[in-house]
C-alpha cells in the first residue's frame, strides 16, 4: 500500500498537470528553444522536439549544429585528394575504392530527376549513386568527401561527434556531386556582347535519403583516416 506521502505527491503532480496542460508533453529539448513539442501541439508524435528542430535535424543531422558550408570544407579537398593519390596502394584506400565501385555497380539505371519525387528514400539513394556512375565521378572524389568531413570535424573547436552528423555532412557533399539541373542560356545583346544566364537547381538535401547515402559511404570508407 502506497505511503501517505507518495499518494500526496501523486495528487500534487496530477493537480499540477491539470492546471498546466502544457507540461503533459513538455517543451522542445533544444536549449533555449521554448516551442512546444509536436506531440504537445497536437501536430505529431514527437515528444522531445518542436517542429522547427525536427526539420533542422532532417537537414543537418544535428539538432543544434548547422551543416558545414562549402567554403568551410573546400580548403581540405586538395589535401585529401593528394593524400589518397599518395596512398593508392594502402589496403584501406583500395578497399574503399572497391566499396564505392560496388555502390556504383549496384545502383541500377539512373532515374530522371523529375521521376524522383514519390520514390522511397532507398530508391533515391541508389539514384544518387547511379548518377555519380553516369557522370563518371572518380570514386576517389567520394573517398575525399569522407576525409574532408573527418578533417573538418577534427579541426572544429565545437564539433558534433555523432555518426549521424558526420554521415549527413558526407552525404550532402555526395548529393552535390550527383548534380542537379544546370541550364545555360546565351543571348546576343545589341552592343555585340553576349549575355549569359545560368540556372543551377539542386534537389533539396534532407531526410532519410541522406542517412542512407551516409551509411553506404561509411560502410565503404570506415577504415579510411589520415594520420
Ligand atoms: Zn525547438
């Protein structure tokens, strides 16, 4: 039989919840966000995070840390590629290249961009590898993407060390390599010069597809590391 004290405590908790219904599902866990969780707002089943932070996580692989910008990662690329070329005979490099070639080989036929919406994340992940194969992207570039993110994380004074963040960052780079739609128009102007208009459209980079591409890459590259 519960003691009088614990019974009293439970009654107090119940009274508190009835008078503060917001506490039922609490606030978003991200400090100092004050939004209610989606469950609290009746918008979903997530009892830990608000809608804004769920979307942030889908895009960046972290609830608090933004994705690295292209400018933050670019300085590492040349060094990573040079290291890979100098270590082409290393077992870890050879295995990683073979792993990427397997991904290219197992990806099936490329899918037209306009057919991608509605496909499952797994199908969209394979379409990214198929696109890399079609564009003849050197597997070393995929290995370099893995290393670039590793080097940046090692230099970052405030890194997110979760596998999730690392994988999403690598997948974003690979997703970019797969391209998007690029159009270019030239128009002759009256003054004799040529006006060039370019349109670059990349499919939105977020969600489960990034996790799958990130896992694929991690599986191929997990032993790759510049010491
Ligand atoms: Zn939030």
